[in-house]
């Protein structure tokens, strides 16, 4: 898998760039040096971008127990991870396992600039993503990539329900 991931730099150059905002973005495999930044992006997205869609208690519960090292452990356990980088700084990341996208988060300052679309195209070229459990605010984004709603559900953590939308590309 690491050999395939190392080829991703070539793939990211082959993905069509349709937005000026991503002309300077490079997609690459996550490295151990990225885990603190990836954790920071994830935390910022949950606390800033999702505050309109989830309660403060849901967000706190979602973040509880998460550490930067957890992303590295996930990769070592078989999850794929990509980082979208701008001038040496990670601005977004995605993770997947098999054909399911587990996460795709863009730092709040770069949201709606095309970075997320570019990262999903890079991820999809490599992983052939067919499923995603989307956050409540992201269904429109995934619909633009051919995903359709299958069902709604929730993850329960410490008796707190955190809802999601299960989507599939048909």
C-alpha cells in the first residue's frame, strides 16, 4: 500500500484543476510529521465549521479522547490518508478504508475554495470511493460527486448520539 501511496504525487498532478484556489495545492500521502496538523484541522472543523449543525455537547463528545497519534495508528492499521498541502502546510486531509471515505476535512480558512473537491478527486482516483458517512453540513458537497442519500444514522459515544448521513455513489 505504501508503494501505491507514493505514486499519488503523480496522480494529484493528473487530476483536473478546475479552480484557481487549488493551483498551488499538492496531494500526498500523510507522513508522521503531519499528524499534529491533521489533528488541528480536524478539531478546527468540528469546533468552528460544524457548530451550526451539532450541539456543543456532541462536538465535545466527538473530540473526547482524540489525539494526534490516533491518525498515525489508523494509518498503520490499514487506513489510507492523504494530505492536501499548500506551500508546505497541510490544509486538508482525507482518510479511507476500502471503498469507504472515513473523513475529509478542510481547514476553515480554505473551505469553499476547491481544496476539498480536489482532495476528493485525488482520493477517489486512488481508492474508488463508493460510500461515505457524511456530516450534516456536507451532503451537498458529496451530492456534487454523484453520491446519493441511503439513510441517516448516528454514532453513539458515551450515550451521546452524533448524527450522520450515509451516502453511496450509484
